[in-house]
C-alpha cells in the first residue's frame, strides 16, 4: 500500500478515534470525576489526557512504515 494512502487512512482513523474518545472521556468526567476530591480529579484528568495515545501508537507506526513490495 502506498505511503500516501496509509497516511490518509491513518489520519482519518485518528480523527474519528479522538472525537469518540473525547466524548467518552467527557461523559466519564461528567458522571464520575466531578464528585471526586480535587487531587483525584487532577490525576484523572491527567490520565484521560494521556491515555488516548496508547491505542493509536500501532496505527502511527503502521502509517510511518516503509511500504512493502
């Protein structure tokens, strides 16, 4: 698969994933995190802000990979 096509597919997938993740994180924050003490809220927001990258790392590696022939 050409690199441009992999990059395009990966970019669209990342955009969709981040939009869905943001909605899920926002729903989680509204339902559970608001009731927690401030230190727990801080840790939860830090974790939610960083965790989204881990499921996308294989996709990013695939996007940047050398095309096979």
